[in-house]
């Protein structure tokens, strides 16, 4: 008889998603440190094109490492389980590599470029070593769909908490710890938050007894055989394509919120934080109702409803300041938070846990780690696509895209801001089609 997973273990699992802190540090502070604003108190380290190239190179290393780490965790065998050892080994180096971003070789030349490329690559390798096995723990220790959904929900709750910590506290910590020295403040802030990130991971390492609840066996397949098994499953393919287009749309929508608040709604930079807090705060409020509904009707129908709602709300956002008064902007962001609670947070790990469990049962090979590794690859691809397209859309608007790519931009156009909403709506529609084809 399979052991039921206690709520305390589910809670300790959720605490381990603390690597979301260093994810936010990378997203928010690395570029700021290497290419700071004029009044920041620190000097730029190198040319923007070199920074972009270094980060793109490290992202490609990241994408390649995702399925490889998943495969290695499937084949690992230890007294602590298949996944926990990776989290234990990777968490401290992940924190150290995060701190290393902010102690670069200075000079602005090739040495600085190579340093950023190397540290970025190491950071993402250890991010994957922690993140992919952590996500694969859901089907590893969750013995029923309800347990896997609950694990996914706890992960979503703590991911939002950690992201909020990493967004809200840095400004306070930099001022307090730096004592007037911005660079010192940033470094001390990163050291402190990276330590918190590692400590959270070790809560999962020491308090989630994977071996006790795991029903997984060591995979005997080769890397090629694992790929063949996975990509012969249509549900897995439709899920990945649906995920890809959802996150392309969502990433662009989330990034364009800043421009909507300032350029369309005519508000200051302080309101940007408020808009994000409203969207993600509403999302957090709907974690529990979304969890309850998913237990009754499943993931597919709720995912389709979420995508339909986001498509409609994106089109509503397109009309903000035109047919719809700008005062409605914050209400639109709040409404978006409702479908985002499931589509962006709870459903992806829960759905993939069910898919990976079904694939493992049908094939006889426990390759859940590969499933989550490949999902990581598609999430990184969505990030690269969205980060590549967003500047072009913002500058071109409804005009000449080629001109926007090859010429020096005059700035973000208002039509470009509106076009991001249309692009997101189109991406959500494509995602809807793939999730419609997906069979639960």
C-alpha cells in the first residue's frame, strides 16, 4: 500500500523552491550592475552588445543542460533517492555563482566579457541541477493526482513569496547594508538573499524523505531512447507547444505592463510595482480556488478557460485609453491574475507530473526527470523568443519591422505598446489550439 504524503512534507517541498530568489536577482540586478543608470553611483562595466552576447551564450548553455540534467537524475541511484542529491549538491554552488556576478573582472574588455559568459554559464548549469530534479520530485513522491496537484500548489505559493521577497527587499537592503555605497549594498544584498535561497533548498533536502515516498526506479534507458519514448507521446508534444506559446505571450504581456502603466496610463514608475503586485496578488488569492476546481474538473478544461480569458483580457488591454478609460487599467491587471494563477503557476508542473507518470507507466521506464528537463528547455526557448521580439514590437508597432531591426530607434512607440497586447492575444490563441488537442 502506498504511503500518503503528509501535509508537512508537502509544505517542506514548497519551501525548497527558494531558487526563485536567485532567478529574480539575475533577472533584475545583473543587467543593472553591468549597465547601471547614470544616477546609480556605479559605473558601466562594458558595452551593451557584449553584455547581451555574454548572457545569450550562457542561456544556450542553460538550454542544453536542461534535458541532460534530467536524464542524469533519472539514472541516479542513492540512499537519499534520485532527485534530492542533485538539490543538495547544486544549491550552494548556485548561491556562490549568483554572488560571483557582482565581483567581476573589471576593465570592460574581453576579460570582463569572458568572465560574465563563464559565470553566467556556471550559474545556469547549477540552476538546472537544482531546478529540474526539484520539479521532478512532484511525480517522484506524489502517489496520486491529488498529491501531485497539492505539491504543485505549494510550490506556486512559495515561488510567489520568494519572488516577492526578491522584488521588494533589495532596495531596502542596498540602502541599509551599503551605507551610501551602492556597489557594496548590492553585493551584501545578493550575498544575504543567496544564503536564504540555499537555506530554503536544504529544508527540502533534509525534511523531504524522498526514498520513503518514492515509487520511482532507476531508468535503464539511453539518452536517445528516452528522447524517442517522450516524443512518441502526442500529449507530451501538445503540452510542450501549448506551454511554449503561453509563456511567449505571458512574458511579453508581463514585460509590456511597465510601458502600459507609464506610456498609456500616464503614471509614474512607482505605479509599476503596484501593477505587478495587483496581478500577482490576485493570482495568489486564487491559488486555493484553482486547486479545488482542478480536483473536480481536471486541468485541461481550466487551462482552456484560462487561455480564453487571457485572450479576451489582452484584447481589452489593447483598447485601454481608446474605447476603455485608462482608469480601468489596474482592474484589467487584477482580472488577469485570476487565470494566471493556474496557467502560469499551478498547472504546468501538475500537468507535466501526470503526463510523465503516464509515460513512465506505459513505457516501463521512469524518465520523469527528462520530462521536466525538456520542459525547462522549452521555457528557456519561450524566454529567448519573447526577449528577442519585445524590443522590435515596441519600436515597430504596426510599422516597418525590418526598419525597426536595422536602424537606431528613436524610442518606444505608443502603437508598439498596444501591439504587444495583440501579439500576446495571438500567442494565447495558438496555445489554446495545442491544449485543445492535448488529451488529459
